[in-house]
């Protein structure tokens, strides 16, 4: 099938996925991304064989992953997560990485680089996947949302930095220097963004918000492209550039166009969640090596093992180091949501397979566990919080007006 035909099929699956979500909602709440990936597997080469990835589709998929990380970076409000909360989040991730390296080394028979791949995958948090779910249910407001943003941001940024340092194909010292250069350029951009400037930016944003010029949306795309290009020039992972672009964009829009920032974000989210992000998830399903998973009993057995390890390695330190003002139900929910992973696991395992550090069967096991984490952990976390906050639950509504679970 040509690239155009594959793209048509992918967009059809992206449209079908939310229909299935609402059709199954009365019986079970399945996250949208699970249907997107499952439909990709269905039309992919290991089942129906209708769709195959190629250079064009892979490029669009990479843009979808970059947009997902960009939107996750934009959601981070550093004024709300600094201080003790951020320190606890950093300590929890460092503990997770140390524990993950030890467990992964034992699973890989002492293979250091295979252990690095597995450990960074086990310590990741899919903030870009978790936030839309919780925001749709109205759970990102208040103290719990701020704490989740802190732990999720560290769980997303930490593995990206670890990949840049350890899995770039260069010596760690050289990677550290390039990472420092990227950090310095990003810090300079942030400093520039916070400087007092004429108000033309905000005025032009407001004037073009509803016409064909769309200045602010074009500017957002420029920032994203520039940060991706900077990461590429320095030989760093593009995900780092995408996340930094989201952080930088939030600072500028909230400062220079506060009255228009939400509407600008809505337009960018429409582009991301309406096309690029679902394309990434469907392509993830198309490229998922189902034969390697089903053809190896050990690989299939490792799926629940890796899921348990994700909760133990990532979730347990989060639970133990969560702020003390959170109740027990909220701490457990925080641990489960922080253990929800997928996009970074896909990216990390792809790097590991491409560099010959892990086999496709182990990568399929990790991705399978990550898909289960997205399916199960937010569901359990939501029900725990609903039981712990019955009044809050009663006040939440689904988009169709019905009561949220």
C-alpha cells in the first residue's frame, strides 16, 4: 500500500478509536490510546497486513511523538511545583533509576547497556498520556494535580536526559557537554522570553487569532521546530527538544498574551490530538512486533513481570516520597499514575533495538507492559480517588454531561 493509502487507513483508525471509547464506556472505560494502538496492530503486518510503515509515515509518527512531549512540557507550571514537591519528585526518580538498574542488570545477566535500556524504560512516566485523561475528568485542579505534574515531569524529563547521556552512541562525558550546551541555550531562550518587551506580540496574537494569519500558532510551530533542530544539531534526542519547546512556549504565551494563551493552546491541541498524536499511537500499533511476542513464551511471560516491575520500580518510591499532606488514596493514585508509561518506552526500546542492545522480543515485552499500564493503572487510580473523594466525584462530569466515575 502507498503512503497515501496507509495514511488514509491510519486516519480512519484514529476516527474509529473515539467511537469505540464511547461505545464501550457504559461497560468499561478504556483509554483512547489503547484503541488507537490496538487498531494499529489489527491493520498492521502481523494481523490483517493492510498497513506498513515507511519513511513518510515514520516522519509523521515522529512529529506526533514530538507534539505529545511538547504538550506535556506546556502543561508544567513550575511556579506550582517548585520547592519541596519538586525535590521529592527528583529524589523519587533517582531512587527508581538506581533500583531499576539493579533489577535490570540481574534480568539481563549483567549486560550493562541492556540494563540501561530496561531501567530507563521502567522509570518513565507518560505525562503526555496521563494529563489528557485526567484533564477530561477535571482531576488536574488543586493540590493533587500540582503534585502529579511535578512527579510526572521528572518521570518524563529524567529518562529523556538519561537516554541523551547514555544511549546516544557517544561517550557519556561528551554527551554531558552537549547536554550542558543545550541547557545553556534553552536557559538563554527562557531569559529572553521573560524580559520586558513591547506589547506587539500580544496585540498581534489577539488580532490574528481568528483569521488566516494565525500568528501565535505559527510562532508555536517555529519554537517547536527550532528546539527540535537544536537537539538534532547537538546529537541529542528530539524528545528533549520537544519538551523544552513546550516549557518555553508556556512562559512566553502566559506572559505576553495571557488573555489569548488558552485559545492558542486549544488550537495547537486540536492539531496535536486531532491528527499527529493519534497517528503516532496507531503507527506504534502497526510497528508493534506481535509475532516476536506471541512466538516466544518467555517474552509473553515477561509482559506481566515488566508491569509489576514498573509499579515496583517507579511507583513504590513515588508512594514513599509523596508529600505528606496527600491522603493515602491520593498517594497510591499518584504512584499508579506515575507508573503509567508508553511513548517513552516505545522510543527507548526502539533506540535499544536499533543499537543492538536488546532484542525485538524484549522490546515487545516492555511495550506490551507499557500498554497494560495505560489500560489498567489510570483506571485503578481513578477509582481509588473516587472512593477517597466522593464529593469531588459527584461534581465531575464527562463531556456528554454524565457523571464521571
